[in-house]
């Protein structure tokens, strides 16, 4: 019996225009009416909130698992200590890499960026910083336009407490988080609070950062538009994000 539904947002629950269809909304409401817990688990920061009104979800996981909330209460928080990551960031900055250090707010994330990233792309949520003086604990570090040599450089100097993944969909795009900040860890915290077994969880995803929840859940479901590596790890394949894949699978297999 499924008691908890966990779904990624981009490429999974959200359509390509970044909206949730009415069919999918209705399906999630029916799940909650039936007593199932619904959780959104995303790499997004504060922007998760705008997709997650209280009538749709019970739990929200942000920043790949760095933060988990039930309603307005933070129940799990695993930040990257600035004292740990600062020497690493300085070395990457000296190499000329484009760096974004994300600190999550309620509605959006503040992006603390080095000069290289500031010149490459600037928006209202970016703050130019001297990384040698940076003193804010963060949920995630993003690096863009990485070459294979850059990836090797990062792997060789990355602190042991952190992990690094490259997006398989976006070339040259890498993310660094604390090893305690994974979607699976955050899901396990929520499940323990609600008294739900691992075998009673179904999880949906499409990208490499969804692999851990696909493998962790009792049932892992990959989108038809998912990366091949995600499909290979899944128990089931559902329709695409454009065709209400999550909703269809839940209607047929759960409701």
C-alpha cells in the first residue's frame, strides 16, 4: 500500500512551461483526501513555494534535500558551513570558474556570485561577493560552463564532507551539496515523522539528482522523458511530464 508520494518538479510534475496541469492538481488533491502524504522534492530553492500551496502538498524538499519542511516548519536543514567550503571556493575562483553560492529564502534564493559569474549573468537575486570574505552557510553551490578538466580539478580538491554531481541534461552544469543534503535523506526524515515505511513510498523523477529517491523509494518511477540512467534505475516508466505522466500513473496504480 502506498502512503507517500514524492515527486520532483522540473521535467517531472511541471510541464515544459513550468505549470502544473489541472488534471495533476486534482489528482494530488484526491491523494490527500485519501490520506496519502504528498511531497515535492526539487533542486529549486525558495521558488518551490510558488508551486506548493498548502492544499496540494504536505511536505516540501528544497535544494536537493538541504531543507525539508512540513507546512511552514523546517524539519530538516543541512547547510554547507562557510568555513568548510571557503578555501575550496577561493581555489575555484582563482581558476576562473563561474560560481554561485545559494542561500535559500522563503520565496527565492539569494545567489552570492564571484566576479566571473557576475559578468556572465546578472539578475536581481545575485550579490557580488569576495569569496575570501564570504561568511554565510549555504544550501548549494552551482558552477557553470565547466570543462572536463575543471571537473577533475573540483573532484581533487573537494572537501570530504561534500559531494559533486554534474547534470546529464545541462552541459557544463555542476552542483555541490553537503553529503547529508540528499533528496532521499530528506524523504526519510519526513517518512519517519509520519510513521511511513520505505516500502510505502513511491517517487517520481527525470534527472540524475532524482536517482537517490528513485532507488530509495519502495517504488521508483521514471518519466518517459527521463535520462536513460534514471529509467534504468526505476521500477516503472510513466508518460512524459507534458502528458501528465505522474497523474496518470497515480490514477491507475494508486487511486
